[in-house]
C-alpha cells in the first residue's frame, strides 16, 4: 500500500469513527485535502485514490495548477479556494470558477465577486468566514456581524452563501477546540432560524482537530499535513 493511500484510509477511518460517536453518517463529511505547495502530480495521485475535491489558498498557485490540468486535457478536480481573497484577484477566480470559496468576510468582497461573476457568466458558491475564537491573528466576521452580512449578500444574484467556515486556535489538546466548533454550529443553527435560510455547510477542522470538528457538526474538513505530509516551502 502506498503511503498516500494508507494516509487517506487512516483519515477516512478516523472521520467514520468520529461520525459514529456523534450519531452521524460518514457520507455527511467531505474530506478536502489542502494541496497548497504540493505539486500537481500529488493531486493526480489523490484523484486516482477517489478524491474529487482539493483546496488551494493562493490565487497564483491555483491558476497555475488549473492551467496544468487544462493543458493535460484530463479531468479537473473540484477546486475549493480556502484562503483570504484580495479583491484585485477576484477576476482570476471568476475565470477558473472554483466549486466553493471558503472565506467571504465582507459585503464589499461579495459585491466584487458578484461583478466579476456577472462579467464572466458564472456564479460563486461560498461560505461566510466567522472568527468564532476572537483571535486577532485570524480573519473573519464576528458572530454578531454574520446576520447583517448574510442579509446584504442575499440581494446578490451570483454569490450564494452555502454555510459558514471557521478556524479554531492551534492548541496541543484538540479537545480545547470543542467550544469553538460547538459555538459555530450553534451560530449556524440560529442564523438559519432567524433568516429562514439554508446554511448546510460547516467548513471547520484541520489536521490537528478534525475529529472534534466532525463530532460537533463539520461537513467539510480541510486536511493537509495528516494526508500529504509537510509542505515544500517556497
């Protein structure tokens, strides 16, 4: 068994076990390998092992990898853009058309996405980034800003908010992240009731804490090192 196959099987087993503990079905959780700073050949290997979706968080790197697959003529993975989005780079994302944008943090950014999506005859499915932990080092809206931001974005025709995304603090004990993930799920549930809208996706959990995130309701877990090993720094 190749190391990559073994890592994927181990992670899938851990997700399934976390789902059982929470009374959930493993199919409710999408495994999203984060391929930042990994070569395109690793994405090809992942696809050969049944992975359909991958995450990138730098626009230039996503452009280059997308172009590589286009030149190769084979199937593209379903790209997720999980990084912070600079408004002057939105036009590149509109040309690529990622499956999901994970980090919408303002109405102004959503309006720029709307303009570029209309210009390129496309649309964006997106997640609202929430800074649940309140860490100053993290991007995202405060929980108190979420409802008004959702109301503002709801008027747009080409940007569709499908759920919420957050990052928990990096700690030695994953159990310490549970209150963050639980608060995120509670916020999602409250927003659905208050705004009478569907927010099915919760993108939360990374290599160090994904099992706790799954137990608390994550539908997408963003995993890099636990599957692909250390990144090649550039």
